[in-house]
């Protein structure tokens, strides 16, 4: 099969098989990032379902993969996820160690949003250390939270801004924990930060942070001994909720049960507890429905991908069959053309042979010496002559002898021109042609060197170049090839 057909066919086949690959298959780097991202998302979902062990397995797998692939940003995010899981599981010491690792890496690479999340986690851990006046780390936590807020504002990360404000408010609440009576300025400052966090959560409609605001606000009201205000606040928040936000409703009901009990409204506490149980049941059912819907969606996507893949392979097979049929037809056509060309060449050669026999037979017994000499001279000089000069001299020879008419002269000229082109294609220099002819006379390298005034080394170097250009290995092959080309 010729290269003109084989190369395009190979390209087409590779293109067809590439088309069979799934369009969702990304390159190596993007694929790894998507895999790590998927693991972190799965871990986050497991945390939401309070399956912390499973969440930790996914997060650790994401961390190992990000480290293997050198994905610094995903290493920080995986560590941040692990810190959150450790905090939820009350493993504060482990959380602090991982937070320090993540903070160092985030600062090194300038990951501002991720650094803000880590600093918020460190501020929370400082807040949780407030179990006695001696263990308080509120001022340290405030430094982390304030830096986190500045970073979040710089990168316009609303979720981190709201959470930083809540944590700052919580730390100020902690600062009043052991004061009796409480410091009113500190208490007021805590409320202002909670208000700021709540405003951001409401503006950007972040349900998780709205729920966090309820928890922090409950502590704030309790510290100020403002039970009636707290009841009014939570009842208003409950009435403003979306009907589908069962988890936030349950959190509000839980706080209201405690507040109603505290003020002696026990019937309301019982009724609210019943509503709390109902909201939790609805929330569990909601999560089950979401999981089922997610599974159905995933199944449909996989089924659709499988159908697309199957159709793609079918199309590729049809394309390959069409390409193979085309290639076979091209090969057959090329062979037919070659056969016709060879037949035509044979006819031309036979005609020319007949002409040569006819015209040369008239004077084969006694050809003129000048004709033989001139023809031999022209044959030797042909590689260095332009085609027009070769034809002109052939015509002159045809006019000087009876054995060489114009048609034969034209044929001989074409042969000499063709030989000249073949010699030119090989790229032989005049010196190399001279050495070939002397070699044909049977001269050794030393004799050739003496004849043309060169060193033996130079003659041997010329011979090696001649061998390489003509594709021969020794003098015998060289003489045979040079004879075919009309050099000698």
C-alpha cells in the first residue's frame, strides 16, 4: 500500500478511535482534580448525615491523592475538611495539628480563601477551650477570626465573612462567661458581631449560616438573661422560614423548648417539642428523598452516557468500514493506473527498440569512428549538460551519420537526460564522478590518488561518500550501478 493512502488511513483510524473516547474524559491533571473534589464533596455530605467515620475515610483518601499528585490547593482543602470532621467529632487536638499544617501550606501558596477557612477553624478551637477562666484563649481566637474576616472580604467570600463574624461574636460571649455581672460593653460588642454575621447570611441566603446564627444568638440571649426577647426572636425566625427548611425549624424548636421551660410555659414547651419531633421526621424523610433522587439522576446520567458511548462506537465502526472500503478501492485504482502506465511504457520501448534495430542495422558492421567517439563523449558529459544541449547535440549526430535519424536521436537524448537527472538526484560531484570512472578502470585508491593529485585518505573519503549516495557497499556494486546510470 502506498504512503499516500496508508498515512491518511492511519490518521483517520486514530481519529475515529479518539472519537470513541468519552467526551467527559479529561486530561490527567483535570481528571485528578475532579476526583479529589468528588471525594471532598462526598466527605462533606457524610458530615451532614453525621457519619463522621465514613466522612474521614473520604477526606483522608482525598488528602493522600492530592499529595501524590502535588495538588497543593486540594491538599489544603482536604486538610480543612479533616479539621472540620475532627471538630465535629470533638477531636480538638487532632484538629489543631491538621489546621497548623493547612495554614502553613495555604500561607506558602497564597490561598487566601482557604486560609480564611483554616483561621476560622482555629478560632473555633480557641473558643471551645473556654472551659475555665484559666484555659481561655479568646484573645488568640479573636486574632485568627479578625484575620480570617479581612481575607474573606479581600476575596469577596461571603460565607467565610459571615462565619468569621459569628465566631468573633462567640468569642466575645466567651469573654463574659466568667463575669458576674457581665460586662455590658463586651456583651453589646458580641451582639453587634452576631448582627453583622446574620445580615451577611440573610443577604446571600446561606441556610447553614442562618442556622449557626440561631445557635450563637441563643447563647447571647441566655447570657443577657433576656428570655422573653429570645422567645420573640425565635418565634419570628420560625414564622419567616421556608416550609421546606425542616432542619432550621427543628433547631429553632429545640431552643424554644428550653426557653418556654425556663419561663414556666410548660404546655408550649410540650407542643413545641412535638413540632420539633415532626420537623426532624420531615428532615429525615427529605434527606431520604434527596438521596433517592440523586441515585435516580446518577443512574439516568450513566444510562445516557452508556447509550452515547454505544452509538459512538457504532459510528466509529461504520466510519472505519467506509475508510477501509475507500482504501481498497484506491489501491485497486492505483494498480490499474500503474498497469496501464507499464503497458504504455512497454509499447514505447518496443517501438523504440524496433527503430534502433531498423536504423542501426544499416551500418552496424562499420560505424564511423567519429560517431562512436562523439556518442561516448556525449554520454559522459550528459550529467552536467542541460536537457536542451543534450537534444541539440543528439540532433547534430543524427545529421552526421546514416545510422542515427532524428527519432532515434530524440530517444537517445531522452535516455541521456533521464540518466543525467538520476545522477543529479544522487548528488554526485564532478570529482566523485571522476573517481568512479577511474575505479572502473581497475585503479586502486593509491593509483587514483596519484592520477588526480590527491591524498589516499581524501580518495577513500570520496569513495565512502559515493557508496553512501549510490547505496552500494563495494567497488563491484559501484561499477554495476554506475554502468546502469551511464556514468561509465
